[in-house]
C-alpha cells in the first residue's frame, strides 16, 4: 500500500498541503477530485516520488516504481505506436526484439491491437490516450498514477477510457486525478477531494481488493544501441541541422588533419624535392679566418679547409671549385631572349633525374630545368640543341709569383636535356659536367707562370697544388658530394661553430622554406584553434537545442525509470550519431582534399606535400573529434535541469 503520515508541502511561502494522513489499498481505483490550483498534480508528484515532502513521510510497500500518465499523452512523434509503448522497457535496458509480446499485450488491454506500426500523428485524441495508457501498462507496474487522462477528450472517448481503467484496476492500484465530477462517483472505488490543503474521503465501495505480490526486479538502463536507434529516428526529422553541424566540425578537423599531415610530411617532401635537383648532392665547404681586428671592426677572409677539417667531417674526396672560370650566374641568350641562369656543376650525374634528352654524353653538354624554360618563355623544342657560350677572361696571379697570366676560358655548351625537378622554390638552372671543365682547365697552360717555374703548369695543376690553395687564383671553397648534407652541416656547426661553413643551393632552399613554413604554421595553428572552438560551440548549441526539442524523452525516462544513467545514455546516443557522421565527413574531406591539393600541386609543378593518408595524424584528429563530441554532448546535458523535465511532465495540467 501507499501511506502518507503527517505530510506537509509548500512552494516557498505558499503552503499546498498540511498534515496529510491517508492510506491507499493494494488495488482498486482511487479517484481524486479538486479544483484548479488545489494541488492535484503536486500530490501525484509526491506519491510518485518526483517531489519530497517538507515534513512527514510517504511509505510505498509496492515492489516497483509507479507508472505515470499525465493529461497530455506525451507520445514521441518520431516513434510509431509500438515503439512508444515499449519505451519504458527500453529505458530499463531491454532490447526491442525481446519485448514485442509485452507491447502487443498492453495494446490488447486498451483495445488497440493491430495499431503497432501506426504513426502517432494518424491517431485520434482518444487513441493517443490509450497508447499512453498502454505504455504505462507495459511494465506491469503495481501502481498506475493518472493525471486528467480524459481532460482533452469528448464524453464518448472519456467513457471508453474509464471502462478500460476500471478493468485494469481489478489487478492493480490506480490513482486517478480528475475534474470530471459527473463520472467520478460512478467509476471510483475510493473517492477523495483535495480541499483546504487536505485530502477528504467522500465515498468508498466496500470490496475486497487484493493484489498478487510481485518480486522487485533490478532496474537496468537504456542500452547505447537503443539510444542510437531512438535518437536516429528523432534526428531524421532534423537532419539538415545534424548534417550542417557535423560538416562544419568535420571541416575544422579536416583542416587540422591537413595541417598535421603537411607538418609530418614536410621534411620528407622537401628532401624528396631537393633530391630531385640535378645537383642535389653537390655542396661547398669553406673556412672563415680572422685576418685582423681593430676596436669593433674585424677583418675576415674565406679560405679552403684543411685536410684535417674535411677528414673530421668524413669527407673522403673534395674538389676545387671552378666558379671563378664558369661563373655561378651568367646571362644566357636564346632566340633574342635573355635570362640570368644559375650554373651548377655536377660531379656524379644521375640520368634517372632526366625528363627529356640524353644528359652528359659528350663534352660540354648541359642539362636545364623546367624553370629555365618558364623564365625564358620558350618551348622545350625551341631550346633543346641550342648553344650557350661562356667566354671569360681570367687573371691568374699571386704574391707567390712575380709573373701572372691572363687566360681566356672558352666553353661552348649545348643544351641536350631537361631535368625532372619541379619549379617549386627553384630558379633557372644550367647543369654542366664538372669533369669536362676539369679536363678543359687541365689543358689550359699558364705561359708566364710556367716560364717562371721552369715547368708546364696548367690552371688545374695550380688549383690542385696544396701550396697555393689559398691564393687569389685558387678556389676559396672546396666542392664535395654527399647525400646527407643536413647532417654534415649540423656536424660542422657542432664541431667548429661558425668557423666552417657548408653551403649548397638545396640546403639554402630547404632552410629558408623551413623558416617560412614555421611562421605560417604558427598563424595556421592559431586559425585552426579558433575554427575548432567555433565548431565546438556550434555543436554545443546545436546539441542543446536538440535536447531542448527532445525534452519529452528525458521526461519519460525520469517517469518510467529510476536509472540515473538514462539521461547520459540519451545524450551519448545523440552525440554518437554526431560523431559517426562527423567521422564520415572527416574521412571524406581529408581524402578528397589530399587528392585535390596534391593534384593541384602536381599541375603547377610542385611536389606532393601531403601523404595520401597519414594514419597518425588522422588518429590524433579522430581522438580529438571523439573528445569534442563527448564534451559537446555531455556539457549541454548539464543545462537540462530537473525543473525543465518536471515542467514538461506537468506542462498541460
């Protein structure tokens, strides 16, 4: 039975009940009359446990929680009749498939067999009330609490509902609140009236009411699977908001993925880019020496490194630089068009880097790059086979000799190939065979110096003589080849600091690019952080508005289940759907954007700076999307207050 002992209740200073003492039997129909504002709904909330008395106690000896039915049927319009009826069982953790017989039985009890698949919007007012009653019955609760179930029905439908209620009251206790004084006396086994803050018994029918005692069953909670299914039905009618919110979040996360992918792939891409250059392995090594200093002024000069320095860096073979004879930059004219091109020596030719032509098959043949063609504005057919003449007069002198020689270096280059290297971070370049120039300088004799030394001396023999390495005519730097230039540069800085310098075109491009990218990444990360925060706020507001629209589901969960987990399960179900859609969009955007960006870079002769799929970056972004969605689902849940749920339960009373 349900027993109230000295129960008092008030809203602030407004007293509703004072010293209520009443006991309800185990079965039968208890009807409570009362005017508007007399506290009918508050009384039902007290005996159902939704409200706690200010003083006194309420004893409920029944093994299960009462089922409630309010004036509004409170059906979920996105579920059909069967799913609405099954909701109390689903909220206890049962699967839909295992409860279908219970639903059919409850619908038969209210004479709605065959209505299982019908949409709620196709029901009449009386049918909606019966569905709501079937939902209250499906748990086979010992107590039904009905608040104005016929308040919105006409006389005919009201009488039909009363007949159903009378039949149901034979096996359970039903507490019915109504303002229908006309029918109350005819249907009630116990008739009460709420009056002057108390409950007054008006009449009772002398009958022996009994109830089969039921064992108390442990309460479960809504499964995540059922939460996903129910929320998916709810979101089908709000799919535009779901899609747009998930799409924006996925776009923000996709940008972050592309940024991480780019950052992770940058070193590899730049190294691949540098290795594609025809002279990627060639570099210079020089030594900076202090000549004199006075005050704050220091006079320095650059000279060739000693064997000790090159050996300490693991350089087995070094070569004198020829850029005094073949300038590093030289004006090239083809078909009345002129550009300044960079001339780069190649010691070890790799013909796999050729895009067109045959490379250095004969003396004085040269290879150009795509940037050369772009800058000069000619097609490859107009350039291949054309000559480039370098005719330079060089003065060879030194304090070690009294004599000097003015020699003419004539190099008739011919373009025979085009390299594969991209235009990215590149300039017009001409690659020549170092060995051919070496041979030319070996054949160029110095007349005056040879006479002075009384032996034949060529330019090459003078350059290679260690006695004259640091003379004006000598090379101020040595040339070497290595496939690990960055490591060598770091090693040289570690051992010699600024004294020894390793430079090359590829190193300069890589270092300047790294600096630019580092600056851009700082700006990009700030932008991405703001975008991600905006996406999170959008999801937060979107989820909160959806929770607000679906407050009825939260209310029904509180009505039919004691489980505190259901509120979170409903929220996680909706959040999981956001996550699934977001991940789908994220995967689509990431893969598509990667393909498009790489295709665009390829089209404009840039290397692919993005890996086709960066698993680590995607895993990080996926984890972040999970965290954002989890927070975006649970934080709005905190704004769904019990007072709002209670207001929904009592909204039309």
